[in-house]
């Protein structure tokens, strides 16, 4: 069985580095745990790095975090499902919203439970996923502010997800201006102006994050130590929080070109091959079912990932310094897509290091 090794101390150190870089700007960091299924150990490591709270897109993950870690600030990142309004207010202190019908149901659910649920109004500033349009923000703000059991605490936006639109001084400056407009029409303080995810850290490093942004929702920079859109390292963080161990199940020399008529592969792709002569190939016991749409990079020099089928990783090991043999365990670093899949795959074992409670059973 392949193994995902998780260094909790590195996650804590990365979280602290991000928090400390943003603190002088008055920006609080919420740690995003969705890549690890809301893993309590990872959440606790982020909290030890002084994040303000934990955020996830799945209610089940938030429930897991709350049950394992006790009372703490939890945020639902995905817009609440109307059918899950009750579970939303029970599991999350705050949620991101854009739909009046959902707000009405959240208010009803919160009143039934004698709770006050906090709301961040999402605005679409170009990425074209969720949120009201800028022209609608004042009306939407008035709507969100009228509910007895809901507290409109701010506005936010999302970047670099669906539309791959980068956060910038311009669009985040617009978000700050929109927050001021909502303040004027509602009379509320709106302390939260949530300026996106790990991609916004580039502006922090460049010194161009607009004044008035008060919150970022950060996952990849804490987990993998890099800014997602460019892959650049985030200052003060390390990229070694996650390693993947894969067992070698075959090593053979074979021609680099397939023989016969080539069509689409098992996933509908039309592969292209280069004739490199006979090469030494190795098969690893991991595949697309484990890695999803992501990829893993070998740690050892000379190993080349050629591709993957459902259950096999195909490697060229011709140029390795030491011979690769059947039964060897090779080490890889996952990207965010692979991490997301590995953490949810039942065929991959998790192993925790860097924490005194690492042996405790807390998935």
C-alpha cells in the first residue's frame, strides 16, 4: 500500500510563517483543511501556527474538526446548500453566501437553535464562480443585513479557481471599495474583507496588498509552501510537509514506443510518444485512482514520470544513479491536486510525523 507521510511540525511552521507575514498588515489567516478531508491533526497543527480559525468546503469535515478539537472558529467555504441550512449553522460559525433564499433558511435554522450565524457576502470580481456582481452588492448587503439571527460581518471574493483570474491591487482595491459601500447602506462595521486564497500572498510579499483587506483563506501555501498560480515558494515556508512513498512492482527494459495501432487511452486522452530507444522502466503501485487529476514529482534524481493508468505509475529509471529494484520504495512530492486525491483515497495509508501525539487515532 502506498503511504502519504504528513509532517505536522512543518505545517505548523508554515502556518506561523504565513500568519506572521500578514499580521503587520492587519490581515488574519484562516487555515483551509479541505485538501486533507478536514483532518483534525492537520487542523490542530495549523492552529498551533496561530491561524485565526479553520475553513473547509464540506460540512462533514467541519463536524469532524469540531468533534475532535472542541469549540473553535469554523468557516464553511462552499456556499451552503439550502437543504443543509440546519447543519450549516450547527457546524460552522460563519459561512460564505450570495443567495437570498439560502440566507432566509439559515436565519430560520439559527433562530430555531437560538444561535447567531455569521455571514460573509461573496462578490464576483471576475473569476466567475460564486458571488453577486459588483452592481448588486449594495442591494445584496441590505438583504443580508435584515435577518435577526444572521450577522453580516463582511464581504469577500474568490480568485484563481474556476476562471484562473489572479488577485491584484486593482480587483482587491475594488473589493475594499465595495465593502465601504455596503457599510454606508447598512450602517454595519463589516470588519471582514476576505481577499481570497493563497494566491493573494504574492501581493503581501510585493507590498501591494490594498489596505483594508483583513482576511485571507489559506490552504496550499501552508500545506505545500507555494503560491498556487505560479508555483513560487512562499517566503518562510517549506515544501516538505507531504511525501508519498510508492513501492516498485516491476522493473524491465522495454522499447519506448508502443507497438500497434494507437488510439485513446483509458481516460479518453490521445497520447503522443517519442522514440528514445530501449529504456529501463519501473512500475509503481499507485495510479490515477489514487492521484486524481494531480501529479507527483520524484525526489531522487534521474527518475522520470512517464504517465499513469488507473492503478500503475510508469517510470523511466534509466538515468538513476543507483539501480531501482522490485520491492524498492520510491519517494515523491505531491502537487495540490494529487494531495487532494491521496487524502481521500482508502488505498493510501497516512503516516504522521513531527507531533508528540502522532500515534493517536485521529483521522
